[in-house]
């Protein structure tokens, strides 16, 4: 694997950024935009995912980085859980849910893969 020089090069971060962007777009209109609590929580969870990837990149060991990736994955899962709330109370439709949930799954998969790589290669 080629050396990663900037966190922006990390595929998991790129996908998490896309997820955050789509969550913010979804929360910018409709009934969900009026629900401050849910809107705030789902946006924060999505941003937390990409932020933890970036923060982990700044740590000196792969073990520390992998720990931050675990937190990023947790935030991605929180985003998925909150999507169920938005669907169940009618703030988003099934198509929007499916699209956002799939994007979160793709993000989670990339995070898991990168975390596994880092744990298998403990030196940095």
C-alpha cells in the first residue's frame, strides 16, 4: 500500500465526507429541518465519522489510529440508527432512507477494512 500523506487521501474519509454531505442536504429541508434535536444529532453523528478518521490519522501509531476508526464506525452506525427514526416518523421516505443507509454501509465497510489493515500492520 502506498503511503498516505494526507487524511483526505483515505477512501473511508472520502466516503464519510460524502455521507455527511448527503445527511446535511437531507436535513436542510422538509419536516426534519424543523426537528432541531434529530437534525442536530444525525448531522453530528455523520460529521463525527469523518472527523474521527481525520483525528486518528494525526496519531503516531496504527493502534491509536485503529481506535479512532472504531469510533468513526460507531458514529456511522449511530447515523444509520437515526435514519430509522427519521423514516419511522415520516421525515424521510423509504427511497431516501435506502440511499442514505447504503452510503453509511459503504462507509462502515471501508472503515472496517482500513482498521483491519492497520491492526495487521502495527508499525507506522
